[in-house]
C-alpha cells in the first residue's frame, strides 16, 4: 500500500466518520444512522480488493469504535469492518462492477457488518443489545446503506480508481 493510497483512504474514512457522527444523527430513522464508514470500506474493496479493504476496515472500525458517542465495547466495529472489507473484496473483479452488483454488495456488507457488531455486543453482554430489537436494527441499517449507495459509492469508487490506476488489485 503506497503512502498516497493510504492517505486518501484515511481522508475518506475521516470525512465519512465526521459526517456520520455529526450530521446524520439529525436524520436518524428510529435512532439508526447510515453507516458511511462501511460504505468507504465497501468502495475500497470493490476497487482495490480484499487485502486493502481489510486494512481500511480495521482502521475505520477502530476510529468508529473510539469516536464519540461510542456506547459499546471497543473493537466491535473494527472486527465487523475487517470482515466487511474481506468479504466485499472477494467480489472485486477485473472489470467495473455493474450497478446491481454494487448495490447487492452493499446490502450484503451492511447486513454482515451490522450483524457482526450486534452479535458481538450480545455475546459481550453489552447494555442495549436486546435480541428482540436486533433484527429491526439490522434491517433499518441495511435499508439506509442501500439508499445512500447511488450517491456515495460512485464518487468513492472513482476516487480509489484514480489513485494509482495501473495498480488496481486483480
């Protein structure tokens, strides 16, 4: 991973994180906000592959775990986003993915990431993780992420493609 690519990925994560914790709580639906940080990880995965996206997922997850108002055990989002980066990176292809493939990847990634986060919270017996509400939270999170996909993923994927285009992962 080059310094330029790492810097661009870090900047994208920071911007997404700031928007996610400052702007989007004002438009939360049932207390759930879109996971812009997850969308950055998916964009990195679709363009750069599983290895790069897993690293971005770890860094993004740790940042999300530590960003206020964090009310969960640190490491939950880091684990979830590493898995998201790896799984979404396995979808990576030589040619550009179709719009349907991108939306499907976001839906599956959102489901996997939110589920892993919720299940680890349940296993760690963290407060606020009632089994009865987990499915509803997961479904709302997936819906939010899919709704934002057409607005967020194309610019992010274009940005990751423009950074060292000859080195896009195979």
